C-alpha cells in the first residue's frame, strides 16, 4: 500500500540534507585522521586542525534536526481491538535516512496512538537489490517477518504484520504489537531499528537496556492461535483467517537480523 504520498520535491529536500551530512562526516573523518598523524609526529599544527574539526562538528547536528523536522508520520498498521490506524514517524525512502541509523536517531513526539499499541518492530527485505545504507550502521531487522515469543505470550497480546514498499525498491514489514492488557514494566524490547530499550520502571524512574530475544520466523502456529493478523490494502484480516491466506508466506531470505553499512550487508544471530 502507498502509505504516504511523498512528493518528489520532498524527497529531493531529504536527499540534499543527507548528502550534505555525509560530506561533513567524511570531511571530519579526514581531518581527524590528519590530527592523529600530526599528534604522532608531535607537530603543534594539530591544534589548527582541531579548530577546523570543531567547525565541521557544529554544522552536523542542525542537519540531523532538519531531517527530523522533515520525517513524515506514516500509516503502518491498524489496531486489532479498536480498528484505529497506527501512524508513526517513519522513513519509507531508503536506508540512508537518519531514522534507520542509531547514531542519528532523535527523540520526537510520535502521532497519537490508541491505548492498545505497545511496540513497533519490523523487517526489511532488499527484494533482490544491492544493499545501500549510510555512513553509520543501520539495523533494519531481519529480511523476513518474525515474532518474539516472550512478548507475544504476554496476556491479550496480538501482532499485526503489514507491508510497506519503499521508494528504493526494498519492502519493509512493520510488525506492530497490541494488547488489551498493559504489559508489566520492562517487559518489552527496543523498537524497530533502535539499539536501546527505553522504559519506565515501577518506581517511575526511566531506564534503558539492550534486549536480545530470539526471533521466530514460522508464523503459522501463531496465526492458528489467532495471535498474528495482517494488513492488506488497509484492511485487517479476521482473527479466524486460515493460515494459507497469510500473504507474506512467500517472503524469502536469510531469516537473520541484518546490519547495513554503506554497500555492505552482514547478519547477526537472532
């Protein structure tokens, strides 16, 4: 489904931000390498280059902020309990966007969601195309949809899987968790493309963690239990839909979490 009508001018604006950001990062890396060499040679010229490095550094964050001002709210899922649409900030263009890279993620208010929404995970299938990321590691999830048993076993928890064609030709698979009962504190995990799990403890204090849960790629048993549903063209499947109608059965891949850095693709266990 076309989840957000990005106009060509909007994509051009986004790409210009990313291009300028990459140029600054590469230039700063070059200067830092020169500084290391001068320090090794005990040359006092490193102080001049340090000023140049600092001047480059202060230009980077405004570009990241500019990107986050650009990023749109996108229709990604629908609640299986109340039927309300789930919209989240999301970059459906390609994996060079700052949304996908942990080092360039920033806190922004998300669109309001229904009270049943708990967590957004996801997968990205490169669809036979070469990997193309940015200058920092991107962890877009596995290349096929999956569930986390520990979370899906929480009371009244249901997953909705959908598909979002990305502008670069990849296909993203949002995996949204909803429940009628609020999960216990610290019982979820880090959200899509994030490395850290931010949570509020029982005493009200905020904390963070990195959770490594095994992924289950065989969704058929969960569909039979009514725990996994799917969204096609904005329509949510019925809770009693037979597994043979699951539309993402034919998605193929390594079934491992991916790491994309530039034009390199690697996998981690999961």
